[in-house]
C-alpha cells in the first residue's frame, strides 16, 4: 500500500514539475517587462535579464514628466471605464427586466434583434461610427469614448438569464400589493441580482480599460487619450527609452491585474457570457 | 417531457390578468428605450451606413459622392493585394485558432489534478484574459527587439522578428496565441470538469494508461467544448487589430495586412471610405458564415 501512496505522490510531483516550463512561458512577458522597467538603462543594452540594482526612475518619470501625461491617461481611462460600466449596468438591467418580466407586442422580435447584434463584429461598423461622431463634432471628447458603448447585447443577455431564475409569482405578488414595476425592480430585483451585476461590471470595466481601436480613432489630443493609447504613443515620443515604455506597460496592467485577482470569479462569469461574441 | 412541453405548461398556468391602461402598454418600451437608442445610433444605423457607403465613391471626409454600385467590391475582388490580405488573414486565423486551443488544452490538462500550487498555476494560465492586447503588444515589442530583446537573447540569435517578412506573421501570431491562451484555458478547464469521474474509474480498472484515457475518454468527451472554443478563437482572431498596428503596421509589405488592418489603412491612410466599407461588409459576411456553422452544429449536437 505504501508503494501506491508513494506513486501518487510521485505523480503529483511530476505534475508540478511539468507546470514549471508552461508557467515560465505564460508569465515571462510580465516578469520580463517588470525587470526591464526597473533596470538601469545601460544594462538593457548589455542584454542583462535580471537588474543588478532596482531603479524606479522610469516610474517617477512616467508620472511626473509633462511629456508623458500618465496621470491624465489614467484619469481619462477611469472616467471612461466607470461611466461605461455604470451605463451598461443601468441600460442592460432595464432592457433585461422588460424581456424577463413584462409582456408586450414584438417582444420576441426585439429580443432576436438584440441577439443578432452579437453577430456584427464591432470592427465592421467602426468606420461608419467614426464618421458619425466626427460629423457631430465629438472627436476628442469623453462622449465619443463613452456613449457608443453604453449598452451591449451580452449585458442584456446576461441580466435576462439571471432574471429568468426569479419566479414569476414574485412579480405577480408584488403587483397585487400595488408595487409598481420601477419599485419592484429597485427594491427586489436589483438587490437580488448583485452577483450578476458584479460579473457584468467587472467584465465591462476591464474591456473598456483595455480598449484600443476606438479610442485610437476618436482621440487626437493627450487630454482625452486613454491609457492604452498613451503607452503605445511612448514610442513616438522617445524610441530610446525602452525602460520607460515598460514602466508604462506595468502601470496600465496593474489595474487590469487587480480586477483579475480580486474579482476573478465575477470576471470569469462575465467572460463566459461574453465569449459568445468573441 | 421535452423542453418545449415544459415551457408550455409553465405559461399555461392561470395567470392574474390586470386590465392594461395606456401606461402599462407603453411601460415595457420605456424600459427598452435606453438600450435601443444606443443600438439604433451606434449599431443599426452604422451597419446600414456601411452597406450604403460600400456602394459609393467617397471624398476625403467620408461623404458619399458617386454611386458606384458593386464597383468597390468588383475592384477589391480584382486586386491582388485584397487576395493577399485575405490569404494572410486566413493563415493568421488558422495559426491562432489552433495555437490558442493547444495552449489552452495543455494548460488545462496540467491543472486537472490537485497538487500544491495548482491554484497559482490555474490563475496564471487564466491571467492573459485580463491583459489588454495593446499593453501585451508593447511588452512583446521589447521581447522581440532585434538586438536587446528576450527572445533573441535566449536563442542567441539576431532575428528581426517584426521586420523580417518571414517572421512577422509568426510573431504577431505568437502574441495573439499568448493573449488567447487565457480564455481557452478557462473554457477547456470548465469542459474537463464536466467529464464524469466514473468514466476514468472504469477505464483505470481496465488498466488504461494516461494517454489512452486522454485520447479515448477525455478528448471525445470535451469535443463539443473544443469545437465551440475553436469558433470563438476564429471569430476573435478575425477581429485582431492592436497587435498588428503596434507590432508590424501590416508590414513588412503586406505580410501582416489582415482584413481589419486593411480596413483601417483604407480609411485613415488612403481616405477610401467606400473601399473600407466594402471590406467591412466582407468581414461581416465571413464572421456571419462562421457563426451560422456553429449554430447549425449546436442544433444537431443537442441530441447526442
């Protein structure tokens, strides 16, 4: 019997060891970026992998040097991501409420229309959207970054799935008690839907924070640029400051990673609902 | 009892009917109004507008000027650079879809058993889902640096990964596989958890080894998950943009000029919005066809 236990432990050890090369591959980009960001500049050009001394000069420069504007980029991204997140929580909850609890003409057709929007890749409409917002004079503004993303089929779908788990009798009982729909929603449905709202919120915030193509098209001045555009522009400012660029990458990854670490469960629930769109 | 029967019995239950006033009739639409306003302005309208623009020659500001019918499509189909772009896109999509799947399958198989550190390993394998493609692309610019980058240091080479036409597509594919590995890990792991333990137990009693179990139990059991995941990979690979823009700008030459990047080039470098719109519609049709393939497959596989 001890040999069986020993074999099991050996299998566990083998499994652990097999993970090491794979972990190195997956984590290497992050670890390497961190190393370069704190490395004295001359060591980067000597192809050193682990810095001899740790130097936070690049971070100080990224935050304080006026040419880089990192604080502005971070502020902009927070404003945009938070607004889009709250907006989607509201519009998607409202629409999902109608689809889950109310009866009305055209319900099926409208719901199919919502699902059909999932089949249109955002890249296929991005040129027309760019032309629209530029005609409205919205280029370089927060409304251009926020308003087009204030709802999503995935969010409506996710919230509706959640509401369908509520019993219909609950709604009927509320109506009999003279509780109107807005009050029923605010005092019963929303508080009971916190997990789904958390999943939607984490997913939407992260997606907006990570967005690249749309902010690239609609912003020109650094006062409205978001973090992803900010780091990618570092090359145009100073292609020699490799360390500074990597510090920039670390700075914009930290919020994404924090959401991932602290809200992993919600995020993965949101992702699994959202992956249908790809 | 089938699913549709159970739905019928649920709705057939006697329900309290309240006589509807005007407000009660319009109320549902008020709930839908915010979402549908956004959809109308930024999804339905631009979709129609894209179809419209694709049949016009435009000026530099994107205003439709001369009706051109299917001219933009005809010109695209007659140009060799369009077909080169389609070819590059399909190569890229194929490498990324299978590469992502293999990465996700490997990492999820490595974390099925319990051992010290498995939680950390699982979190690490899922982590790329949280990383922005733009941020990852910037990190990989350093990794792929021709003289001071990690990859050349480790290999002892001086390859110009991003600038060499033989390596550029491979490089952007590697970055994209790394980015896609997280979502592949999450879905395939969930699929693996759904395989009943009894299957493995009876196979163990029959003396089947690890590889035998992998190929005759695990992979067949999760084949619907793998199929779904490959479709997700294909659709998201078709939409890749940041990696291309930040690593190769579609080059060298047209070596990495995938469809979405070609749309961007047409519109913002050549100001040919009509052609860009036609390419957008072609992208839409490709994604639609792939989605429909997935739907029809799912419909058939419900009965297994």
